[in-house]
C-alpha cells in the first residue's frame, strides 16, 4: 500500500539545506534564508495550552510573574541547545540524539520511543479536538453540521495532516511553509490585539524584574508557577523534536553549530514574544475583572474584548494553524524515534525491508519510512484520536490521566540521559563537552523537572484512587 505521492527511488542525497549544498552559509542573508527548524519546532511547542496558561496568569496576576515565563523559555532553550550540541558535536559518529541515549543505556531509545508514542496519541487527541472546534467556528456561518461539526472538521484536519506527514520528499519544506504561515497569523493576531489593548511599559519591565504579588500567598504562587513552568519544559518529550527537525533539514556536523544556535535563538525569541503578547492582552483586558480563560473559547472571547468582532475569527484561524503544525510534526517524529530504535536493536529487520522494497541505496536513518510498522503506528496515532471529538465523548479525562502517567515515565530518562551524554568527554568532540557550570544548569533544570514530575505523579495517583 502506498502512503505517499512520490516514487520510491533509492537515494543517498541529503534533504534540502544539507551539507551537499555547500555547507552552512557564511553571510547574514544566507543565515536568514537557512532558518527553519527553530520556527517549525516553536510552532510545534505552542498550543492552546500555552496560550491558555499565559492568559490565566495574565488575568490573575496582571504583569507580575512574567519573569517566570522568561526563566521557563530560557530553560527550554538551554535544554534543547544541549540536545542539539550532542547531535552535531559528538565524537562517536552518532547521527541523532537517540543514538546518544543508546550509549547511556541501550534500552533508553526504545523506552523513550514507546512512551513518547503514547504521549503523541494523547497530544493528537487534544489537538484534533482544538482543530475541529476552530474550523467549526470559522465555517459555521457557511455550513453547519450541528453537534457533528467538530468531528467532521477533525476528520478534514486528519486528511490534510496525514497527507503532509506521509510524504517522503518535500515533507520538511511543507512543515516550514505551514510554520511560516502560522507565525505570520499569530504575529498579526496579537499585534492587532496589542494595538487594541495598549501596553503598560512600566508594568511590563516590573514583571520582568522578579516582581511578586503582595503577601505570602503571592510569593508561594510565584515559586510554584516558576517551578511548574520550568518543570514542564525541562523534561518535555517535545524537546526531542528539534534535533530531528535539524536532521530533516540536513544539518550535520560541528560546522552547523553556529547556524543551529542562531536558528534556535530566533525561534525561542518568537515563542517568548507570542506567549508574552497573550499574557499582556489578558492582563489588559481581564485582570481585575474576575473573568478568566479556561479553554480555546475563552481565548476567542478575550480577543473579542481586545479588538472587537474580528477578534474571535482571527483567533480561531490562529488556533487551527498552530495545532495543525503540531498534528503533523509530533506523531511523525515520535514514531520515527521508536522505529529507528527498533532498527538499531534489530538490524536484520532493516535488511529484510531493504531486500523486499529494493531500496539498497537508502541511508539507515531514512529506512523508517519503508517500515510497515511506522505506517501502522502513525495511522493509529493520527486517526484513532478522532473518537475524542465525538459528541458527548466521556473519555477525555481518562486519556488525560494516561498521558500524564506516561509523561512521568518519560521525563527522568530524557533529563538524566542528556546530562550524562553531554558531560562525557569520551562522547563529545574536543571542546564541546559540558563545562562544570553547564552541567550545573542542566542538573538544576533537571532537578526541578524531576520534582515537578513527582508532584504530577502524586496528583495522577490521587485522581485515579479518588484520594
């Protein structure tokens, strides 16, 4: 069965932007033209959850606690930059970050791949619901399906996302285009909102300078908010997306480290700016009113207050493109990680597939897309979650608890493995092993992440047992 529209021609040519094109650029215009993975991954990190969290914080605390967002974003940058450093600057020929995890413990790659695939299923369940809701809201005036509108548009989303995710050629370029459209929509959306609400520059700088809400409760809230944000991003499975997007872009070797840093910094800056804009809009429109935001509908209502009747449609448009980028990117990468791990532990399987499919010239790292197990898992992860968009579907709480449980299993492996492999001088190229302060920062972020994971585990057990 064919899943892509391209011919299955064996090729050893690198993907667009790879070293075969002459290596990394040497001029500023060249650097700007080569940017890509950072924007794609940031649009994958962003979701309605990030925007809702920022709007909740803005509505509750105004401009205070913005510094917690800054710390969280910097923590994620440091974690992902360390992952990228290993992939580009290891001394043992590892092509992807999962190869490095395998050197820490040979069971890590399959373990991480399996648990992240479960997380991918959970993520797509939420994302399809958001995408279906967004399209239903946008087209409700033209065509209405009543209570079946959300599942109908979720099915439309699946068809488009699966088509893009299943392409062997042009896949990354398609992701770049989607991410660029998403970024343009989001930037335009929140620039309009900021024009409508205004910006208190003095309070903004106060919020960046470790301002605390008054009273002991404010201090406790500030600490818990910071810990929660850092913990959520420090060990997130979504951090593994960036190294794989670099690989699809074609960045190989130490010479791409400078390009990678610029790309990730630009993407991180875009992410910080977008989430900060949501925070500020919520602070200007909702703080002190007693209103809050708990769903995508709340985001649309917030935009209505910010810029008027045009606000909700613009917000729904932005929500759709944001979650669509997630639906395409996350399942493909998570399933790819698992299949690569299976191939690493069972090379005979790869050879059988090579013979059967007559693809002798395809590099080992690209063989995942010829494995029927990849297509089977990807199909399940991208299509079965549509059941959670059905009318009166009661199972979302169950799938949430399941997802949180597997996140608890994934986080320690990601954090501990990263610290070990980037600190070992026998694995890193000369001058690229972590300095003591880099390891100390990773340990600190990891400790917060592990603590947050423990608290999450306790809450999951309490929810399941009713205690």
